[in-house]
C-alpha cells in the first residue's frame, strides 16, 4: 500500500490522515480467486483470513497441538460451525462466536492446529487458551521427539512438515553395536551445545548395521538443545540453491516440548509454502503449562525476562552415497561443494546447523574433502558385529557367520532366517 504524497494529502479531507486511517482499521480489499486446483479445504483457509484481512478482527493467535484428547473438536464452547471439510488425512472447520473466528484442523495421524482471530488481543488469547485447555492431551514422558521433514514441492516450493517420531535411549540399544564403534558413539551421544567442534557427522558402514537407529537415539539424547530435521530429497536440496538457502535459514522450533528451556508442543502437520506451519509467528502449546507459547510473543525466554536460546539444528541426509563419493565431478561435484559450504562455509555462517550423513560406502571411497580433519564432529564406522559379539548378542551360534549385521541378528532371533542370495544374470549391470 502506497502512502499519499504531500500533494495528494492536500486534496484529501481535512479529517483524514494516514495514521488515523491505519489505526481506524482501514479495510483492505479481499478478493479470492479459485480454480479447479483448489479444494474445499482451501476455501475454509481463505474464509478464515477474511475478518483479519478486512480489519474487523485484527488480532490473530495460532497454536499447534501434538496430541489431542479423545473426541476433542479444537473448537471453543458455543462455537457456531459455518464450514466443515472432511478429507482422508484431515478435517477442517470454520466456526464463529461473539467477536471471534476459529479455524481448526485435526490430522488423522494425531494432533492438529487452531487459528483464532478476534476483535481484541485479550479475546484472541482467551479463546485460544479455552480451545487448547479442553483439547490438548496431557504431556507424557514418552521417548518420542518432534522431527521436521523437508521436501521440495513443484507447486509450493520448499515445505517443512513436522511430526512426532519414536526414538529410544542410547543406553537401551548400546549393546546392539560392535565394541569398536561404541566408544565413538558414546562420545557422540554425550555432546552438548558447548562442545560442538565440527559441523559434519558421518556414519558409514554396510546396510543393516543400525545407522538410522543411531540417529533416532541421537535425536533423543540431544532433544534438550538440538532440533532434528530430515531432508527427504537431498538430490533436489543441493541442486537448487533457493531450496538450500531455505533449509539453511531454517525454522526454529523454539517452543518444542523436547527443549528443556521452552516446553511446548509440536505436531504432524503439512504447511503451505516455505518453512513450517508455525512460521507465521504462531506458537505451540504446552498442555501442562496451560497456555500458548512460542514465536508469536518472542518465545519462552522473552516472557520470563530472559533472552531465548536458539536451538541447534541437525539436518539428517540418509543414503547419500553418490553425493560424497571421491569421484564426484560435474553437477555431482557442485552439489558436494554446496554440502560442504553448508557445514563450514559461508552458507552455514551464523546458523547453528549440523549435518548428519549416512552412507554404505567404504571410507576410502569418500571424497577427501568430506573427511578432512576439522570438518567432522564425528566420523564413525557402524559396522557388523564380529562372530564372538554376535554370538553373545544372540545367545547361540546357530546361523552366526564370521560377521553379522544387526538386521541379520534380528532375523535369526525372530526365526525368520537369513535371505539367500539370488543368482542374478551377471551379463546385465542393471535391473530390467
């Protein structure tokens, strides 16, 4: 919106000024364009914006809820439902009351989000707190953590969704790993924000040795100071600079329940556009605290008179063999360069970002720039268990070879046996 020039101001009524117009809630034109790609869900979203856009309800508050109570509607008492949409993965409702409007979304996988607009800030806060108090399940002491998942949408660009992911304590699975790797894994699990040296975590070893399980345990051990985000399409991430910058800048779950300094909920959600659905400044909800917290008001630290502590972020990129091989050339070499720039180059400067890579490649086949001294926070071979350790793990020598992967040991323990190698046609290098 342009501000009138001095000559334009002279022609306006004497009673009109820019400040008075804005403070008086000058209405913006609200036009919605729909085509065959839009759904009833999109219509509910557009209608929910109308009272805020026009200025009739200029105060907005949002929150996400990780776990809902059975039968929770995410609507305040006395709400009059104007629109209701039921889809395979979610349902959405638009409801109104005296001076407020609520848009609520519940996901089939659990959790939901709610947005309130109202005629006053106090009313918006009150309605939101009523909704959350009646809908959010009590916070438990489970081992799940909130993890983000990035992917690039052809229509909407970079998108981050978040969901609760089951994790496990390192102490409960430590015996699943070869003694040669345990000490290094112990040190990795014990790292905290104050002793981070290097930005790259490299886990290499054969398939089935438990590299992904290590990362899940790491998410649990680091939950108080580090947020974990998984990149689902690394080939797109390092091929698209805009996507890479969006992920590098990231989204801070400052109100995550896993953060000891700011307890609040997270959820399974799908966001429109770059970043997470909480990127509009909306906070999350802590059922135990009974209130909305998070970005909308500067985070927990601001409300307590203390500066909020930014959490580190760990970007997880799995099975990136081609990206970090020693023969990376052309476009592959350019993607590798961008990866390294994200860890300790200009792209990563000022952002507390760690990158965890898993690969099935042998260490000697990796690019020397990846494993150079000073770059890796941890460089660990997650290998198969030698015969003696495998026998100790299984409690029997039946079927145990000279070395055994964790996947093979679980197969033997569960009575499934080991898969027999198939005799493929060696004349063809590719599957037909």
